C-alpha cells in the first residue's frame, strides 16, 4: 500500500535534569540548524501536547510575511512627509 504525502514522525525520550533542563538529540539540533544559545518557543496545547519551535525560524517566517511589497517606498520618509503636511495644514 502506498500513501502519498505521508510524513513519519519520530519520537525521542528526553530526561529532565534536576535543574529542569532537557537536552535535544544532536540529530534534531542538526535538522533544525540549532546552535548553542538559540532560543525555542514551547507551546502547550489544550490536549497536553507540547510543540517546540525555533525562534529564529519563526522570525525568518515573519520577516518574509512582513517584507515590504514595494522596496522603492521608505515608510519612515513617508511618515515624516505626512507629519509635515499635517503640521503645515494646522
């Protein structure tokens, strides 16, 4: 039987150290391109499931979403111009 677009999840057993720390397996760190000092976002779902996401990857995604569609327009200059016009019209 062939299943298209299926993804196989992998499970790992992690131990909680006395300080409350977890160590991610090296394989996971490499796949996610994590380095020492990187920050992660831990989300607990209503059903008790934990989701761990790389903060730097989330920031990259947000930058892509918020990227200025018109690189010729400088928003700071546009705001200054609007303020000048408001000042002159008073």
